[in-house]
C-alpha cells in the first residue's frame, strides 16, 4: 500500500524552471512539493519593491527567451502574464553628436549613417542568423543524446535521437553549415568583423556575446553566447525583446498559479539542508529546520555545483563525478543595479526629458568591440573597469505600475566586473564604489541622470550569489562554452536531466539549453521524469 506521506516528487528551488517542471509533473498526476529558500518564488525572475513606491525586476530583467510552448501549455496569459514589446529594440549613444538606433524599419537607415556597405549587408546577416537560430529553436525542447555506460541496447535510443538531430543540421546547405560552425567556435568579434566594418553595429550585436559571459568579445566561443540570445521571440516575433507587465516576477507568479491550480504544493522560506540518499538512491530531502520529506524522486533547480557540492554527501557520489563537477565553471562578469528616478534621462545626443522611443529600448553604453575588450582586460587586472559596459532599460516607460506617476525605474545591467575580486578584496567593501562608476558612465551620456537618482539597489556578483544562489553571480548557472553545452551540460553521461544517483534529477539552467528565462530545462526535465514513472523506474505514491 502506498505511503500517503511520501511525495512523488520534491523539487529543490522555486525558480522559474522549478515551477515549470512542477506544473508539468502535476498535470501528469504526480504529487509534487516545491521547496523555495526565499520568501517568494521565482528565483532570479522576481519583482520587488527596492525603494518606497518603486518596484522592478530585481535580477533577470527582460523577456525574449521564454518558450512559446511553455507559455501555451501552462496557459500563462490566463494566469496574468502579459508581455509588451519595446518601441525600439536598441539605442547606442556614441558621443555628443552620434548615435545608432536599432529597430524594425529603422536599422538599415541608421547603419547607413556609418557605412552604406554595412547597411546593405544587414538583410543577409539577419537571414543567416535566423536560419541557424531556427536550428537551435528546434533543439531547445529536445533532450540531448546522452552518453551511456551500458551496451548497445541501452545506447540505441540515444543513437536514434542523435540521428534525428543530425538530420536537422543535414538540411542546411554547405554555406550554412560553415556559418553554424563559425558561430559555435569563433569569437563574436571575429564573426562580426567578417560581416561589418563600422563599429556601432558591431557593438550592438556584439553586446549579446558578452552578456553574462566574463570574457572579451574576441574570446573563442563567444559567438555561441551571441547566438544564444537571438533564438527567442516575443508574441510570435522572432528575435524580439519585451517587458512583462509587472516585471519578471509576473512570469514566476503566473507559473506558480498554474502549478498550484494543478495541485502542486509550494512552500516558501523552506531552505533544503541535505538530499537524503539511501543505498545509492535519492529518497527525499531534509530542510534547514530538520524536517525530512520523503519522495520517490528529487529534482534540483539549483546550480549543479551548489547541488553536488553542498547538499549531497560526497561519499554518495562517484569519485570521477565529484572531480568533474568541482571544475564546473561559473562566474558572470555581471553587476546589477535598480534605480529609482525622479525623471527620464536627458541624453546629450537626443535631448529631452519627455518620453521618446529610445527611452523604451535597451540602451547600450559601449561604443565598440574594442571598448568591450578593454573593459574585460581592465576587470581581469583590477576587479572592474573604470569604463564599464552598461545596458540600461527603463521598464516604467512601458509599465506605469512600477513607479509613482511622472517618475521611473531603471535596470542597469553592467559588465565587466570580476566574479571574485583579486588579492582577497571583498565585494562588500567595493560595491558602492563600483555602483558610482556605473552611475557616472550613464551620467556622461545623460547629464541629469545622477541628480535624478532617488534610490538604488546594488547587486554585486557576491550579492547575486548570496541572494539567488548564482555562484560567482553566474546568471546562466554555468558558462555557455562548448565543454558545458548540450550533452555535456552539466556533464557527459548526465545531459538527460538525470543525476548520478537513482531518483535524482536536474531541471535548472545548468542543464540544456542553458540560461535565460526560458522554462525549457523545466519542461524537458519533467518529460524525462514522467517517462521514468511510466516505465516503472520510479514508483508512484
């Protein structure tokens, strides 16, 4: 007789992927409990008041990669999700007289100000990137082929899966296959240099190659990071970026409502101390309060390094696995700020404090790839760059629920800072100093900015780690490099969302397809867990 006190699934971490996984599992009839350390679900996708009367997306800050199938399956619009598009994609202020705008119907004419040759190449560039992005979109909701330790019988399903994926790539003609290879192994800088000659358009596109990637835009592999950021869509428009009304927390709250509606139990303020392991099998968890929760399966939404390094008895893990996971590379060059503003920025190059289209865009303050390269070198040498890279969004221009009338909130997404400061220095001692550097950079383009700041929330890499479990401030739960992608995310032999212990699974951004607010890892992990229950590998309560 089944034990009514034993859950089918306990999920560690109520981030967005944990919630997605829970909703799918519950829809399949499983009894699911989600345990979240913080007092609110959503992980890094949360909206909070950071200054009296001002709310903003605290960490994750913009929408594009959220998978359309997840939106449909969980019926997120019915649960309150509404996403609106920016009126302009990007704005790049260069100096007192020059700027670049990127957006539908504008980009070609804007780029022509700097290079007619580049303007004529934009369409071909976009078409090639779209074809390759479509290949990735097809793979996002697939479970990667997994390397198995068994014989041919166990390997056949993986070989067939590999063949199906190979057919998708085989449909590409030879020029596109070469382009695909370039984007996977080359640097974003080298790739863009081969396409364009003018610095501004390369800066706008190249920014995607260093987002969450503590590296130069000329670092090998940064081309894939660029690609990772372009396979999303908003309201059916490929490659578009948007804003969730109510902030990123609106996404998580809609997911939580969908999960609860399906019968999921969600417990906040419930940090997990340990994964229970008996006879090589994960059988539940113990909370920080000492409560043991037994389950047929345990699913982790945490960074793999956090799961295997802190929550599982090391003696329970294979020695080779322990060694490999200890080298899992984490650490974004990310420094996040949220600021309350008395008025909109008045840019020298586009004067005006009244709402204009450029205020709704992603405002990138980094004029060239060379500037980004130097920012990385400075951060590597000294901990942060005196001339950093900042992308600013002002979501209150699209969503008046975030700030009092006539006032605004801005998200500053800043690169490059060292995940760990050199010479033993602490981020706690330097966070305000670095925040001032970021404010000063924005003020150099919009001289009213510093005086308009009413309050600010600062999230150094250490703050991001302590608050959200993002080790080294890593927004992706692990670097998006060739050795940490697809079947090797987080490790060859465990690319199918199954951990090294029977009954242990992973559903977070440290699994395929990686970081960003996508919901895809949660979706894919749920499919594998449900399959194991149906095959009898796990017994339902």
